[in-house]
């Protein structure tokens, strides 16, 4: 294990052990500068990651998932910027306010991160092992041998030959191998908050299942708080305790995964679930969601962001953004949620 960092996120138990940090994202808005001015890719997002849980964020391409994930590290790059809100991480405070060296230390050491397309983010001129040593040194890890051992163990658990992979250059590894190297880098510094952006997209189904099991195992062994970003509902169904559904930069529904997937209340969540083709049976059963998700330029500035594609659209959806309303253990942002709930009751009866 790498040496324990001095400033540690999360509370501590009586014996001084680390515990998983809680995260509270409040009113987060992230804008990108475009020819038409600054436009929001993430709008007023409120999301708690309870300590020790795996939260999944799902949504179609362009819904703002990666932008939200980058905000957890205050790593949104120009032409983007966080224009409002806060990301409170236990032990670190509001990362939106962190700058310079504090921010650099927080990344990697406190927040482990797999970038989307991690398979393309390795340095082509250095072996994986060399990059691991660079990472360890830049974070002041005392025992580099232990760090290499830990990396080898993690790679081994993910079905790779650790020593061989550490000795390899990027071009000697397949896309799926590189993706697992990315996951290793997110976990190897023993951060207790881990953010995985599309961690399994380059993997075949069987390897994906193995990797998801390992993410879950490591999460539990180490007592992590984990955020998994994906467009794949199957991935979150498998791995996430809680689920947040994103559309046009807004969270439209969030709650315990089983409830959200088993009894979706937002028309968009229902559409997403109905659009999944079944592995067995009539492929015609899957009903693609009509229309396309909005781009930054077409996200409506007023009213509900989903209304153009919504089968339950009402007049109020044009003018008023639906507030998040609690329905049992979940939050739903929809003016028509009562109609959906009544419909779900009728279906069950
Ligand atoms: N550097 C940038 N400049 C301008 N617009 C951007 C930039 N990065 C992202 N966007 C826009 O912000 C919106 C959200 O992008 P983001 O990458 O967060 O979506 P995503 O949900 O992660 O999509 P995907 O599933 O394809 O990864 C999109 O409309 C995208 O075009
Ligand atoms: Mg993305």
C-alpha cells in the first residue's frame, strides 16, 4: 500500500482508520463558451453521494455526464467553467474553491479518476510502470516498490499479467487492456473517492462483467465512495446502489437503483428502459425513444428540458422548470409525475 496521505478525506473511526467520504453537489452549473455565448452543459445539479455507496449516472450522449464527473475534481477545462454551485467532499471541503497545489494533491491521492476513453490517455513514450512511478513520485509516495506491487495485484485481479503490462508501452496493449490500466491508476493511490467515467466501454461482455465485479469488490474492501458514469443501463443495474438519470444537463430522476429501474417515474427514465433491446425474445419489443437529445444550442433555457420528446407534455412544461419532488426515497423532476405514478399503479393492479 502507498504511504498514508496526511490530509485524508472522510471521517475517521475511533481506531484512526479512514472511512468513505460523503459528497454533496449543490446547485452545480457548468457552462461552455460557444459562438452563441456561454451555454450550460450542467444546470443546477443537486446530488449527494452517501459515504460507502456506488452511485451511477446515466443518460444519452451529450447529457453532461462527463462534465459533471470532471467537476468533482474541479477539472473542467476552458472553454468550460463551473459558473455556480459547490462540490463538498468530506475532508477536502468545497473542491470548486480549491486551487493550485491543493487541487493537484486532491486529484489522484484523494479522488481517483478514470477519464472517459482512458484507453487513449496513456503516455505513448513511457511504459505503464514508468508512468506509475511518475505518478507515485508526484504524489510523494514513499514506498514505490509497494506501489508497484499494488498495481500488479490490481491488474492481476482484472485478469491481466501485471508484470508484463507494467513493462509494456501503450501500443503493445489492446483497448480493453488499456482501459483496465486506467482503472488500476484510479485505484492504486488508495483514494477513497473514485470516479469512473465509462469504465467498461472498450470491453467485451464477459470482461465487462468481471471488471464490474472487481470494482464492486474493491469498493467494499476499501470502504470507498464511488461514482460510475455510463450510458449503459446494464452497467448501473449491475454495480450501482443509487442511480441518477441525466438529460440535457439536468438530473431528472434519482434514487435507489432498484426503484428507479424497476418502477421509473420520469417519462425519460421510462423511455430509456423501454429502449433497451432484450437479449432474448422479439427485438421489436424495444421501443426507441423518438427524437434526439438536445445539444448545448438547443437545450431550452426555460421549462422542462425533456418536453420536446415527452409523451406527457403539458402547457406548464413550456414555461416552468419542474422542481425535484420527493417520491418515497427518490427525487423526480416532472410536472406529470402524478400521471406516471397513477399509470404505474394501474399497471400493477
Ligand atoms: N470543450 C467543450 N466545448 C464546448 N462544448 C462542450 C465541450 N465539452 C463538452 N461540450 C458539450 O457539453 C455537453 C455535455 O458534454 P459531456 O461530454 O459532458 O456529455 P456526456 O454525457 O459525457 O456524453 P457522452 O455519453 O457522449 O460521453 C455536450 O453538448 C457537449 O457537446
Ligand atoms: Mg462522457
